[in-house]
């Protein structure tokens, strides 16, 4: 298992972007608090393609962190909306801080690992 981590600093903000490669799978970890998830995903794909052509074509899982920022009464609708943003990929809304959604994500990780993806 390898983990690619990038810290990008600007004058206004510091953002963390990461993707985890397990066998032949890519895990895009997107930050719910920083704006357009689709733009974050596209930026990471561009970076991966720049690193190695075709790398972004691997099996993909989308992890949306900081889902705890969504009001509880809106959480179910927001989860459906997130799945619609990325209809071709499994999407996992999680909160690493509050440990929301992690069990489901870990089950998926294990299944992918067992499949060799």
C-alpha cells in the first residue's frame, strides 16, 4: 500500500489533497469544506496523469471527508447528492474526526483488497 500526500500552501489557505493507491485502485479523498468536490477530483486526476499517464484510469473510490459539517437533518439528502456527483464510482461520505462512515469505508477497502484492486 502506498500513500501519496501533498500539502499545498497559498497566501490565503492551506489545503491538503491526497489519494491512496491500493493495488490497482485509487482512493480520492476530497475535502467537503473546501468547495467544489468535482473540481477537487478533476485537479487530482490531472496531477495523477502528470505523474504517470493512465494512472487516473484505475478503479476509483471517492471518499468525501468532513461530512460532519452537514446538518444532521440534511445528511441523507446530501449523501444522495454526493453519489449523483460521481455516478460511476462508489462514494463514501465520512468524518475522520467524528468517526462517521468509517466502518462502511473499511469494509469496501477490504473487499477491494481481497479482489486485488
